C-alpha cells in the first residue's frame, strides 16, 4: 500500500487488523501511526483500549495477549509496537501464529524505521496485513509537501513561497512542519501566504550563514568559506548538519549539470533538476566551476567525512581540509 492510499483508507475506509508502518522518514511514520490510532480508538477511551510495547524490550507473548484482549466500552482496540523492526526472533516466532488469525477487534500496528523483509515474520506480516513505507522525500517533493500542509491548515501559499520555505529549511520534515505551524499562526486571518511572510518567519542567522558557506564552496572562495565555517562552528552548529547542507548543495549542482548536459530547455530546467526557480541561476553559475570528476571526488570526500565524524575525528580540522580540497581542486 502506498502512503497516499493509506491516507485515503484512514479518511474513508475501515482499518484492517494488521499494519506495518515503516521508513526512513520518522515524521511521516509517526504521523501515520497517529492518524490510524485516531481512526480506530477514541482518544477518551485509550486508557482502556491502547497497549504500547517496544520491540527491543518485550516478549511476543505480551503482544499476543494484548492483541487477543477484547476492547472495553468500544468496538476496537489498538496494540502498538514501536521499534517493531527490533523484535527478537523468539517474539517473531510467537506472533507468527497470530498473523494467521488476527483478532478482528484489534488493530495491531508495527512501527519501525526499517525491517528485514527476508525474515519470515515480516514477509508474512506484509502478506496478511498492510505494509506502508514512508520514504524521505526528494528535494523536488518538498514544495508540494509544504503546499499540502498549508492547505490542510486552511490556507494557501504561493508556489515561490513554498519553494523558498523548503529551500531554507531543507528536508527535515519535523523542522519543516514546525516552521509551517509558525507560519500559519503568524499569518493570522490572511488566507494566502507569500514570500515576505516566509522570510519574516525563517530569518534564522544560522540558516543564512549555512547558505553563505555552501555558496562560498560553490564559487570556490576558500577565504570566505573558511570564515563562514569558523563562525558556524563557534555558534555551535553540528558538523553533521553542516555536512548535510553541503551534500544538498552539491547534489543540486550535479542535478543542474546533468540537466544542462541533456539539453533540457531553460523553461523546464527547474522542474527537471528539482532546484527551486529562485536558486537556479546561482546554481547554474556554480556548475561552471565543477566537472564531473570534480563532483564525484567531492561526493567521495563527503562520505569519508561522514565516517570520520562518526568515528570521533576532529570536526573542525576535517572540515577545513575539505574546504581546501573543494576550493583548490582541478576545475571542470
């Protein structure tokens, strides 16, 4: 089942007894779990009809017993297993028999970031129930996400404003949803949200400095990049977050370069590359600074940086070395 099919089912249909909700975008998974729970059990009756377990610390018999318990003062109950992908083998074996004949009065939800589909339990769960994977959206999907969230809040947003918000915040959907909520409150009774309202809300100096840093790398301005990097680290910006912004920037350069090589018409370049229209000219200028070999080398270096950070390497020295490599490498 696709996420959009899941949403339609929750809104209009009757939920079934087995759901596996998983994926690498925790915000979407959490939201799907909440939607399903709200549909199945009245919040006022959850003290009687909701059991929550954690897959890494529970036994299969506990989940089995809760799922077989009849609801109280309601038609149905929910049994939610968080970290469902971490269920031990013994628990999976116990629950296999439940999958063959699930209680119709119970909605058993497994919530996970990832599952091993090769294991018999998860393969059987997908066969007997509904499995929905929630993937982290691509950059060109963030604008539509913003517009849909704004629409659900009862307002409209200009396309350029939606793209700007997505560009400034990035693909952290939890943070993006938080900024959308603030934007809706800020606009009050105003029905249509524009670029000025977005700028008023997302005026974080750290965000602006991150973009200045990535632009300095894109123009191969080592002095400015080092100055901006020093400021970001002094302000407490996490090295992995800085690296994430750099990765996003060079993916955009790669995507625009690829689209230009395919001779995509100028009017279709933003859509084809997934880069917001207001950022396109800047990225096109920076494309000239990097050949294919340059970009491949930079992506390899970013992977090495990521591994080095996680291994306890000194972030400041590693990032400074990366800046020199990017800004002084062979030009395209």
